[in-house]
C-alpha cells in the first residue's frame, strides 16, 4: 500500500458517530440495510454511467451485492460491483457529511435519547451506521474505469480519524469489511444475515447474494470441516431477496411491510410512511409511480434549498435523485419514485426542464397526491389530522401555486372554528358549508395572531348571537392565502373585520327595520363623533355586529389586514 495518510473526520461526522452509536443501540441491525442500500445505489449509478460508456462494465455487467461472514474472524463483508469510489470520492463521502443542513440538524438535538433517535432517523444514518456494530471498518474500493492499481483502502475505528491508502483491487466496486465489536458476534451468522436481508432489503432491485447453505441435516455435522476446504471458486451463491424493482411488481403481490421497507430505502426515514399510492398507467403517457406521504415533516421543510423531489427512473434504469420537476413546491414533502417510458435514457436536468412530457407527468402525479390525501381524509380522520398538523401550512401554499387544482386543494384545508371552539384545525370547508344557516351566503372568517385573540374578537359577537360559524385563522400564511381565494362552491369568503356586514337572508325583515330605526336615532351622535375622530379613522358607522362591546375598529374592504401589515412592516415596507 502506498500514499498512506491519516485524516480527521469533519466535526459533524464525529458528533453523528457518537450520537448514532449511543442512541441507535436498540436498532443496531439497520447497519445492514444502510450498507446494502448504498451498494444498490452504487449499482444503479454504474448502470447509468454505462449507458454512455459500456466499457465501464469491464466485461461484467451482472450487477449484484454479496453478503458474507467469517465466524472465527468475527467479520461481516458487504461487496458490490457498482460504480466504486476514487480516492477523492472516498475522502469526500466517507469523511464528511455533504448533506445541506447538517449543522442545523445537529444543533436541534436535545440530548434526550429517544427524541434524538427519531431525529437521526429522519436525517438518514447511512454509511456511518456500520460503527454501531463494528469497532473497525475497512473499505476497499475501485472506481469503474480506473486502473487496478488505483484502488483505495479506507480504514477507521470510528473515533476521530481514518486512514486512506492506495491498493490494488481486480474487481471494480466496493468491499466493506466490518470487524464486529465484542458482543456483536451474533451478526456473523448466515441465518441472522439472511433474515435481515429479507426483512430490510427484499425490494432491492439487484440480487443480494449469499453463500448457499446446505441445510440438509445429514450433512450438518461436518459442515464446518466442509467450509474450510472450499476454494472461492467452489462456493455457490444464491439470491436471498426478490431482486425486482418493487414498483414494477403488481399491487396484489405486495404487502404493507414491503411497501414500508421500500419507503425507508428511498427516503432515509426511520419511521413508517403515513400512506402511499402506487399506480401503473399505460397509453400515451406511460409511467409507474409510487408516492409516499411521510409521517413527520423533515427538519428542513422550510429551507427552500433543501433537497426534494422524486427518484427518477426511465425504463427501470435509475436516472437521478431529487428530480424536483415532477411535483409542485407545495407538495415538496412527498417521497417516491417515478418510472416513465416517455422520457429518453440520456435525459438530464436541463432537458427535463424543456420536455413537454415532464409537464404531463407533473400534472398526473400532482393529481395522484391530491387524490391520496382526499382518500386519507375520508377514510382515516386520525391519520389525516396528523398529516394536517405536520404539513397543513405547506398545503396552504397550494391554492396560489396551483390554480388548476384549486378546488381539490380547498377541500383538503382544515381550520379552527367557532363551532368546535378549540384551536385544533379540524373543520373542512365542505363541513362548514353543510352547516351554514339558511340564507347564509358567505363563508366567514377572522384572522388573528393567535387563537385566543381570534376567539375573543369583538367582531364575533353578532355571529355568536345568530349561531353563525366563523373560521378562526391564526397561521402566519393565512391572511395571504385568503387574499388568493374568492369562493368555495359558489360561496364567497368574507373577513368579518372588513367592510359592512351584510348577513344576507339570515337577518329577518323585522331585524332590518329595527336596525334602521336605531341608525336614525344615533345619527346626531355619529355627526358629532366624525369630526373628533377624523384624523384617525376614515368613517364612523352605526353597527349591529356588536352585542356586548360598545365600539370596534373595522377595516375597509380592500385594506390590508393586520397580519399582512405586520409582515410588510417586518420586511421594512
Ligand atoms: P447517502 O447514501 O444518503 O448518500 P451514506 O452515508 O449512506 O449517505 O453514503 C455516503 C456516500 O458514500 C454515498 O452518497 C456514496 O457517494 C458513497 N458510498 C457509500 N457506499 C458506497 C458504495 N458501496 N459504493 C460507492 N459509493 C458509496
Ligand atoms: Mg446511504
């Protein structure tokens, strides 16, 4: 080995390593899932690069992953013939964390182990999870296309540093050898490893091979003797997983566990998804999509630069991660795969921006997601409530961003209202309309900084008296969203603090006459008040909207609401 050097891990890696080893202890078996997942990614990249340069295959285009073990040496080895890594790639990928937001992620950690293990799951543990069970990890790798002598040996004990040296490796790809910690010997076992591959990696699209074990009882006794005599050429391997891309299989053939495992593979999420939608479409636009709704919002949901988007495949060949052209921004939390026959295999991000098929796919996939959400709302109120808590504020960007689907999006919105009286956003517009009073023509709402202010607004007095429901909006985005909305099912939206109140047919003739009489009586008072308040208000009117308070401030129909004023002020306007 030549050009050997010892390098320190990036600070974030050290923190992550420490955290992982301490908080994922009860979930330690996931290291195998992570390493096989990386091997599969590397195989996909290999196939992709070979599309334009078949020489990279070096005569071996059967991509696979091998898992083996040595009971005596207490090692587990995961080997792939994927793309491999150059020396620089090894330093970049196995010494730092490239993901954006790592620092902010780490600063979010609370020190509470159960909470932190949730967070770390969201972040995706990846390669470093090897150190949960190993106290030394050796990586031997050669990038496809580089000479045999340009292979790299990386080694680390997972403490502060790693060494890296040049070595020779005949086969391209990566071999990772885990030297198991004292007490983790259970993983150097064929039965254990097989069951883990089946549990976590069945959906991997490449064969995960393990040495055939002869389970015939008569031969069991001299199995050990047998193994030591075998030369590598004699070893027979068999696939332990199904080795077909999961989304290409039919729905009826897949169970929930398989869908969930696949979700974890593509999302790096630790938790199960809340829901998913798997569709195969044939005809002019041919595609298969598998879209997942996560249970929890990622920590970087509000970071506009955060990676998002679907995994794109063309005719089952992996093309790219984070293809963000296939869903609108307000659905950025959706994870999944789209595999289309309408795009060309040498498609790039630039080409995607111009391809009209992309727009068609985007339209179709957006509908899939909205339908999945509508179905969830209808069939599982609890799950929908949990979805709304996590992602409701993002969905509220939808009506403005996606005019074509406005009606569908409006049906998905949930609000707090005077009907329930709690701050939980649980009332949908369809429900509101169904409860409207006879003669009520508008959907009433009030916007305030917080729930208590909204609920105690003097503007609500008349509505309470008449038993008319008012939506109580308190999210930062609400006023802006409402300014984009005109009506829902023919009923217009009305801010109760704005302009003249006209409660339509809800008011009886008798009430109207009474109101006019009162107005006449108060005319002289109004005439005296107007000059006094002139500098501060634009008009003084008799109102019937109050029952307990003597007076209130009302905004003009076209005035900016209070929330918007604050946002503009904060922005220095
Ligand atoms: P992620 O898979 O989310 O990118 P990981 O920590 O699992 O994060 O892996 C970090 C990076 O190391 C990968 O993105 C990849 O570039 C590289 N890598 C890991 N394992 C392999 C492998 N078997 N073959 C080639 N590259 C790999
Ligand atoms: Mg990974």
